[in-house]
């Protein structure tokens, strides 16, 4: 009986670890946040930014993008490249987190709300500290910034 159980478990492990040969298969990794991201209608960052600029005001989006920077202390925010070398910050609703060791360049599906926001000097300095900036760099922050913000309620990292 014991040998049959071991053989059964071994077969299950071997068959479940098989490779998906489909050309279009995307292997999804871990999801975080209170909302499961529906990836079927995700747009790229450029499309999201264009749609946001057209309507102005808070809007819900699902998009796919590579992660440009991750909060190294707690994984409580990420930066996403706009496609032009500039980045915008994604903060996570209700302070859920992703692993702070998530690699830059990791592709992710995100769902949440895009909005324009004034970021205070104190908050900008806090984010700079989280990012591991030097004391000198942090002290150079002297003005608030009005910029695109995104509050994600779900993220799915793609392996």
C-alpha cells in the first residue's frame, strides 16, 4: 500500500510539472491584492495613458507593463515606465504588498484607478528613502509634484 501511494504521488508530480507547448501560453505567477486581475482586456501602458489623457479624471484601467522599480523596504509601491523614459508610481490599495525582491523588468498585469495627484515634499522624501536614495538626494527634494498616480487593487506578476 505504501509503495502504491509513493508511486501515485511521483506520477502526479511528474505529470503536473510538464511544459505547456502552446505558442501563445503565458505562464502567470502570483497574484496580489483584493481584486483578481482580468487579463483578457488588458492594454499596454501607451494605450492606457492615451485613454487617460482623452477623458481626464479618475478612470479604471487594466494594463500590462514591465516593473521599472520596486520599493526595496516593503514592496508597497512600484514604478512603471511610461514608454518614454519617465515613470509613474503605482501604489497598492489598502497597503497590500508584493515581494520587495521582485526583479526590475518583471512583466505585470495591473488593475486599478489612474488619477492626477499632488505629491507632498514629505511623501516624495519618504518614497526616496524607501527607494534607498542617499541623504543628499533626499534633501534636494524641495517642491511638491503634480503627476499621474495609479492605485492598484490587483497585480499579477508574470514569470
